[in-house]
C-alpha cells in the first residue's frame, strides 16, 4: 500500500479483545525501530502487561485496517494522564499518515498539553515528534528506565 492510509485505517478505542494484537504490534515495532536497544521483558511478559495492566487502566487506541485490507490492528497509542506513553505502528505501516492521525487525536484528547519519552537512539521518532511541535525538554542517561538506555522527554503545549 502506498501513500496515505486514512481511508483504509480506522482509529478506535481498544477493547480487551485487542490485547494480543496490540502487544504484537508493540513487539514488531520495537524490534524494527530499536534493534540496538535491549528489551528487558519476554514476549509473554509484554503480552501479559498489555492484557493485564495497559488495556484495563489506560486510554488505549488502535489503528485497525479495513476488512478488505485484512482487518488487522496495525497501530497502538496509549494515553496515561498527560503522557503519550505509547505510539507504535506495524513496521510496514510507517510513513502512511497513521502516526500523524494518532498525534492529532492525542492533542484533541489532551488539549492542555502532552509529554512523552523516547530513546535518544530513535532519531526517526525525534524528527516525527518535532514535526508535530513537540520540544525536547530533558535528556537522561537511561538509569531511570528498564532498558538502561539514554532517553529524552518531549513536551507539547498549545
């Protein structure tokens, strides 16, 4: 598929039935975007975390392909308070406008502002968030995250 996926992808609130697909998107996205970052949890632990912690407690949205395009979950966004805590896309769906739609939705849902963390090695994410008017406000050595990977906090204020 080329170009913009607007017509082919529906953004909707996630349900408990989406837990496995959401975790699978997260796992595939992490592996593709962050090949040098050590993942501290097994696949089973990631699945359990989304099923038992994230979906029941956080505002979770999915991007779902149209039935004619397989109907699969191809993206996930999680909002926790004013934090955009997760935004992951199936690797083959990057660059098709889905991330842009998720960020617009996040800004609509949190009109007073948002913050997020991303790893310093994830330069494509830096470009993406800066394009959406997020500003880097804090850099760390990684001692505060499970991966022990240097990260950066971004903030957006209207």
